[in-house]
């Protein structure tokens, strides 16, 4: 889940996406956000109407997922 509620940042299972950074500008998101790997959901591709962005720094996401899953 991705949230624009920045008070959710600051946890090892979450990745801050700041539009002030080069990676943040590449995402396509409209506002600073927090990617929360501790709030996962499985969806069918047919349920997704459109993408709103992508995150180029998967190292940070991988680290957050490892924390969430205890790996």
C-alpha cells in the first residue's frame, strides 16, 4: 500500500518516497508518499485500472520487505 500520510514513515517496513529526490521524481507520483510493505494485498491484474507510478530503487523496498517477512 502507498499512502500520502507521511506520519506513517519512520518504520523499517516502510519506504519514504520524496519527490525532492531524483528517485522520487521518477516515480510518477503526485505527492510525497510512504510505501508500506507491512500492508500488502494481492490483486488480479484485471482489477487494476491504471498505474500511478513506479519506484526505481528496489533495494530499499527489498530491505523493507525482508523486515516485514522476517527474512
